[in-house]
C-alpha cells in the first residue's frame, strides 16, 4: 500500500519526494489506518525498499490478500507516473466504498472509468472473478495487468500460459483480445494478442513490446494490432502436436488416444481440418486437436446430415463426460465456448469441407480417404494450408 489515512482522517501518499528522515519524523507523530478496513497499518521505511504501508500480521483486510513486492510497488508507481505525464488524472489506490475495493490505480480515459490492477502473484479464481464482477457492476472497466516477469515466451509466435494467466485476457473497445503486461525492470509494456491455444499450456501468440517512454495511453486501453496471423507457423505447431501424440508412450493412460486407437485412427494421420484456430478457442481448455476430433467422431464424420444444435449438444455431452474442459475468462463478457463451435463449423463451410444441405442441416463433403504414406499426408497438409487465408479463418 502506498496510501493510508492518519488518525485525523487525512490521506497520505508515499508517492513523492519526501526524504526518509522526513517520513521517519512523520511516522513518530502519527498513527496510520487502512482506508478500506480501518485497521491500523505500519509505515515501513528502509534503504532497500520503496517506503510503503503494510497491514499487521493476521489482518483479515481484503487489501492484504497480496503482500506487495518491490517489483509490484515499483511497477505501480511507474504506471501511475506514466499516466500523469500523458496528461491524465490517475488516482493512486482509490477506495470505492460501494464495492469495498481498491485497485492499484483508478483513471478516466475516453469517457470510461478504468480500474488498473497490476498483478504480480497468483490469487484464487474466486477472488479474481469477485473483484472483476464488482467493478463491472459499478460501471468501472477492470484491466488486470500481468507482471512482465511472468510472461513465458517459448518462441517467436508461441507462449506458455497458465489457467490463471488466461484470466487477464480482455476485450478492448475496438474488439481486440489482449493480455496486457508490464515490466518495471525493463520499463516496457508487453501486449500479447492473437492468442490461440495449441495445448493446455502452450498457445500461438503475437507480441508487441514498447518502452513506457514511447507509449501512448491507447497501447494499454485500446491497442491496435496488425492482422499478422502466421498460418504457416500454426501449421508447423499443430503438426508437432500430432506427432507428439503419435509418439506418446502413455497411450494406455490417455482416454483421448484410447478412443482414437479403438477406431483405428492414428493421431499423426488426423486430417488437416482438425486442429484449426478459432477466435473463441481460449474458452476451451482442451486442445483444439482433441475437441475438434471429438466433433468429427461424434457428428461431422457421420453419414447422416447434422445441425448446428446437434454439434453443440455433442460438444456439451463431451464436457459433461469430462472429455472436454472449458475455461473461464472473466474479463470477456460476450463470448463462450459455444461460439468456438460455431466458428469451427463456419470455417469448415468456407473451406468446402462441410456443405449446407438445406433446412439448417449440414453434411461433410466427400472424404479424401487415408493417405498412402507420410509424404502424401504432409503434401495434403501443404495443399490444405496453402488454400487458407486469414479471411477464411477469421481469427482476429
């Protein structure tokens, strides 16, 4: 905490040019209290850490759920100072009594009230959702900013994301999806966009990095991204996933692989139309190879025509049986896993893999059959992906 109240109710902020001796003198003359829970707090002053207030041990204040690190405090200060320099009027640690919450920074921008939460440690899904929903209900848009040190980049177009980090995915006013991140050590913003899961942990992603000194507020509030989805990179990564499944030594433990082998389907020979990126795929924790294969086995690959509702019912049945797991994304309020199913069907129609037969029914077009060898399989993949455009996928 950088803001507290004295025994007379006067707010004091430790952001400023006060010298350590001045702060020590002030501490001797006053008692300090948390604006949220009214508990007494301690002003901590040292030579190694930024001066701050801290709750006493055993406090039950909601504000004390995260013990702020030096990394957290310095990041919050830099963000606050950056917003001030950009001509905005941010408030450090404002307290909203109607929802009993205090974000790191409150700021009004382009007609919208924002609450910035700079999060450097893991909190529970329940607390993340509770705080986010309270902001939304109060007409405040929350932006949770991930600590830059927690970004695990594993390639030019790949990232490792935990279930908790998916919570940070937000939709900007212009409709883009992004995980905002900031690192006080490098003084840089890192926007992670175009996130499409490959496995439970790994995802395709685009990175946009800018130093705080050369960044306008839009980079945080409503960033612009070029449509740079790299289809060839996606093809390469999906092929790796299929090959990994084919080489897995624990097939007897993997229900998905058991299901494939019981139908005489080899993971490596799954057709290229299985494992496609769709915009709402982050709502599905299960990898696209797996949930799209289930849709093929249960609905699309059958001889009889099917409806969109039938696809959704089959998907939900797999969810009910724990074959498919869905993911909560609290900051995106207009999306769902059902939209991912619809988008997948739309792509198959655009690629003429599925055709409409009338009366709201669809049917798969003639199958190409099993490839004769590995070369034929890879050549089919090359031809398939060569025919795909970004407009076909509509992933942005």
